C-alpha cells in the first residue's frame, strides 16, 4: 500500500505506517511538509527507511556513522543515489497556495497515486482550533477566523482525498476542533459531512463516499446521518491508554471507502508507560544558564546551591518543613560535574529500565547507537532555575505539581507576568511527574521549558528534545535536524509514531 502523507511535520504519523511489518506493509510514496527544518528531518528519516528496506549496507552504515559521530560524512555524500530517492519522497511543499498545490498535483499524477492501493494520512495544522489558540486569536484586534488559513487547511487535505479516492484515509487534529465554530457552524460537523462525501464537497458531483470510524468505540458516521446524533468525543484517542507515556488526547478519524466491506477494528488498550520508564535512565544533565556569561558547570552548581539554601530558609519560615529539608539535602547532593548535553551524548542505548513495556522498549531502543541524540538542555534564567527547583521538589513530595500563585508562596518565586494571579494559567510551571504519563507535548515547548520541567530536582532543568521525543515514542535513532528550538517544535507537533503504528495495523487489516 502506498501512502500519501500531508502536513507531515518530522514524520511521526508516516513513521508508524512505514515501520509496520518491518516496512513491508506500507510505502511512503510522498510526504509533504512546508517547514524547512522539519522537511530536513523528514528527508533524513526517509533515507534511513529506504536504506533498511533495500538492505543497502553502505547506506545503513553511513546513517549510523552520521548519528554516532559529528566527524562523519553526511549520508548524502556516502550514498547519493539513495539520498536522491529520499528527496523525491520527502518534499518541501506548502499546500494551500498555487505553486505548492501544482507540485503536489504533478507528483500524484506522475506516481499514479490513488485508488485501491493508496491511503491518505495527515494532520492539517491545528493551532487555530486549540483552546489556547482560540484564546490568543480572539485577543488579537481585528482577528477574523474566516480569514485564518489554518481554519481551512483541512480543505487542502479534502481536495487530495477527492482527487485520489484512496481505500482508506486517516486524519488527526486537536480536541478543540470538536467545539470550534466558523460562520456560526460547528467545524467538526462540517468536516464529517465533507470527508464522508469528498467529491461532492469539492466539486458538487457524485463520487464514492466514506464511512468514518472511531478507533476507540463502535461509533461511526456515514452518509445520511445527522452529526448531532453522534457523540463527537468518541473520536478522541487518549494516548496513555495505548502504551504511550503521555496524556495526549487527539481526534483521529478513520475513513473507509464505501465499497470496502472489511470491519474496522478498534485500538487495543495496552500496558501503561511512565515518564520514569521513558526517560529515567537517560544521561543526567544540568541546564545552561541564560544569558551565557558563564555557563560552566561550577557556576551552575553554585547558582543552584544558593537557590536551594535560600528557598530552604524561606520554606522554614512558611512551615514548609518537608520542602525545606529536601532542598537542604539537594544542596549537598548536587553534582558539580554535570554537562549540559549536546546533539550527541555518549550513551549505552540499551540502558533502560527492564520493567518497561517490551512493546515500548523494542520500538524505542536501537543497539547500534553509541550516543543519545538531540540531548542538550535548554538555557534558563537564574530566576527560573529557582522556580524549576522549587516546583520539582514540591511535586516530588506531594506527587502533584504546584498550581500557580496559590502554591508559589515563597519570596521571589512569582514571575513578572501580568496575569500571574488571574487563575487562567495555574499550570504555567508544570513538572512532568515520574510515576505516570506526561502531559501533552505541544509545539509551545519550543518557546520555554515551563511546561516540561524535569522531575529530578538534582538536574533542575526542562526536558531535552530527546526526552520529549521519548515521551512522543520517536525511536532513539530518529535524528532531528535544525536548531534546537526547531527540533522542539517538530517533536511537539507530531503524532506519536508508536500510536501511528497501531493505527497502521488496523488499516492494513482493512486493505491487505
């Protein structure tokens, strides 16, 4: 089965499909992504998959050499012909404008993509549908939702669906789409109507229709039904129930063409994976210090030690004796030799808890890796180091995180934010607790580390790209390209590949 992957990002959804049955079930025919750094990651990953599928040992060795050493040649130099094929698969295309649409149309035509041997996957950009996105948009003077391209990019997905009429499609979006409205109409209801009958929605003509299935319940939507009569929440997948170490809740629609009679199966709940399982044994790091006047380990150690002792003193005044004792203990136990990490950190990749779900373990770990990729800590202001330290200690003791100004009662902890005491953002500083799944990794993690504070107070920092990628279930050999900020954005925007693989298995049974 050939896959058309739209709005690919770094390729999380496509990775799950391409990896099924060792790469023998699905082939990514084309993946389209507009953002440069995500496209670079996507191309490198396409090369790796092509090398594995073809059995090209030189290309495979070139990939691992590039991962394991900054001195190695880029794989494109070692296997240029295979790299060229990867470039034909992973395309930097902006959908929704004439040049980009023409390029994709040409690819679909040249590769004869469509019909029974093709499936369509993708997640149109969703920021305009998210709850936080809507709050931000509504606060912009003169903001008109109808003029926001992000509200209508799903129409580009719809157009490709109408042109290719694949056997099956999969579309992902944020839960906020269920309550979003446009021109007084429920966006989700209109999407169901359109996806069910894409040819009519695009051209007004007759064409094959689709039955849209939930992957977690027997709920389905088909032509002639009233969208008001189904519970839209049945289309929400809660990732933590399916072996993903993250509370990522997303709407995922499975569309099956009307002439395919095979029953659609449901996702099977699986063993939970915790934050500790996923990242607990990765190399310990310290944060960098911003501004970088002195980013030495000794300066970081001195800064955090001083924060420990100051916060411990203030905690005793407030009768927060457990917190005071733990902060004092940390001031003695801090490692003065911690590094802040790098794109490649020496690491034995099999060093992971033996209690982790074998399903997750087998998916993530790669014994050929000699390093931990993309494992470099963010830079933090010294004031934020104190907040992260306090928040992680509070969470360690209480087994839940501090809730904004109500729990940040020690002097100097309150940030200079106008809405700090409004109650709107009580989880502005969120610690990812060890003994459960993380909260959702979003593209916002690229902006600051406040929502992804590491649970270990001795490291006093935000999660690295690799730690976020572990929570998103990207394999350790997935090498994210671009700046570190761009890498965070790629990880936060993606579909967890291990969840995508489970969806791919259902799709393959429908079409195989």
